[in-house]
């Protein structure tokens, strides 16, 4: 069973890793998430704006080994993406116990657009959370059968990693808590005295970050404001209850639409059939997770939901879907899935250079050299303040030895801005008319922005 299956999943993992890193060479600039990491990984902090610190810590370590280069940022994403494929496959093997159907779980991910596109090309914290959630299910499954000190220590480590990966992980923990009311096997896991060890490990891993966030001089209010901006429609508050439910359900459908379309088509052609789902621990977790998502978004009146926020929480339930399907020829379907995944990976590699050749607008084809040249030639001895982390990260990439700052970095320590003078790059829309303009750059980047370089006094930005 294992050898051919392992080889095919390993092939996809390695190819995906090399594809993700290889795409980097076709880009003139970093995408948003990579630019954020190029900026934030200048420092080791207990937190970075509205994200936990683990991903940036990992990126900092990669940069120390390979330097702050474009390849360093795609390298980490590539490793995480490859690990997700391997972890999902391992989880599927334990739940389904059918090598070919377990392969199909992984191959089916190619029909989840946000995974094979966003996660493949740009996502950072979300990718790390995907891996953390899948590992969490693997560890819980292990604990149901083997309640050893080692497994409880592993649970504490995994939960700590999940929390430090992305705050969305608490929604997984909430689903786990809700499932305890309906599943005896999980209750036995949590009620064991060995659970204290897991709790202490989680506390040791996460306490410094939460003290940074919630303690004196913390950033809880800034975090709340940032989350509020991301979760509310630009047009207004929206309709209470109806708005959150509609947005949640719509994005859940978008998340799995191509996958469900394939299942519906093949079912109508009598190529597959569905069997009655088994209401085991995993199925109860799936129902609890859906209930938690509905409750969370309704209570907080979240009017704007992104598919990528939901991906890590529903990804493991691909296993449930595949378990409930019976194929006429699962070996043939597995082969088709493998070929389809290879084709999509190839498309992702070719997409960036093809966009450039065909003149399709993309921010990654507009380098930051024009801005960097002005800053480097005229203001190399000054502090540089950039309008946001996308600008700052790309400029930092061109100046690995220089410390740069971003205007939208609310977690930047005040001490960094005291008693300094430098220059600030401002977008035309942010200029009030009171600034003394030192230089300007016209038609910059994809959006053809007008940039102004003005005098910067750090003391004006501190309370």
C-alpha cells in the first residue's frame, strides 16, 4: 500500500516546493505577504501588528541562514506547502485506511481555489495555520488511543504552535471544546491528569506573546481596530445576523465550489455514489466547527469573510468528504487526480511569466528600483519611512543592511522613532499640503501612483 502512495505524494510535495521557489525568479517585486515578512523579519519581537509572531520568527531564522533575498521568502512558504500535502495525506491514511482514497484527498485540494492559488503563491500565516490544524487532529487522534505523557507534551507543543501561528486557531479550540459535550473519547483525553502537562506547555509558549499584546503598553486596541477594518464592509455595517450568515455561507460555497461541482457531475453520471456518513469523533468536530463559525461571525457581526480565513478550519474535513464517497475505479480516479495536480502546478509556474509577456497587469512585475535609487543616492544617510509594509518590505529587500520603517506598523516600538530625522515616502492621496516636498516620482508601479519624498521627524509620530 504505502510505497506507491508515499512516492506519489512525495513527488507532488517536492514539485510544489520547487515550483513555489522557482516562481520567485519571475517576479520583479514581492507580493504582499512576502513583503510583510521582508519588513517584519528585520527584528525579533513578541508580536507583529495583527498577527502572532511564529511565522516571522521562522522567516527570521531562514534569513539568518540564506540572507534576506527573494528566494528566502518563497523557500519557507514552499516548505510549509509541501508539509501540508504530506500531513493531509498522513491524516487521511489514519482516518480512511485506503491508500488510493487517501491520495485522492490530497489530489482533491487542487479543486479548492484558495488553496492551490493563494496558498501556493502568497499566503504565509494561513499556510502555517493549515499545517498546525492538521497536526492537531493527528495528535488528538493519537491521544484517543494512546494517552501517554509524550503525546500530551506533543499536544501542548502543537496547540502552542497553532496559537502563535494565527489567532484563528482559537476557533479550532472552540470547536474542540464544543465537541467534548457529545464525544466521550475526547472527554477522556481532556479529563486526564496528564492534560496539565499540555496546558503548562501551552502557557509557557504563549504567555510572553499575550503579555506583549495585553499587558501594560500592549497593542490590544490597535489589534481590535485592525480586525474591525478587515471584517466590515466598506459600504457600512450591514444587516445583523443575516449579513454574517450570508457572507459565511457564500464563502464556504466559494471555497469548495469546484470540488462540489465535480462530485455532483460524477454522481449524476453514476461514476460515484455517496454512503451514509459515520458520526464519529471527526464528524462531530466538523459539525461543531461549523456551529462555532456561525456563532462567532454572528455574535461579532462580521460582515466581511474571506475564504482564506476559513481554509485552515475546514481543510481536514476533506477527509470526511472522501470517506463518504465510493468510486467505481478509485485507482483510475487517483491517477487522474495526480495528473491534474501536476498540470495545475505547471500552470502556476508559467502563469507569472505569461502574464508579463502578455502585458496582464500584476503588481509583482513592477520593481521598486526607481524609488530605491532615489532614496539610496540622495538620502542614504537618513532614516527611511515608507507608506506601508509592502513598500517597506520591497525597499528592504534591495537594501538588506539598512533598517527601514513602515507607516502602518502599529507595533513598531516608540523607541525606534525617538530623536531621529529622515525622509518619508508618501502617496499623493496622503499628502496634506503642509509637507516640504524634497523629491517626487511619477507613475510608480501598477497603480501609476505619484510618490512624494518629504522630510520626516520621528518625534512627531510619538505620543
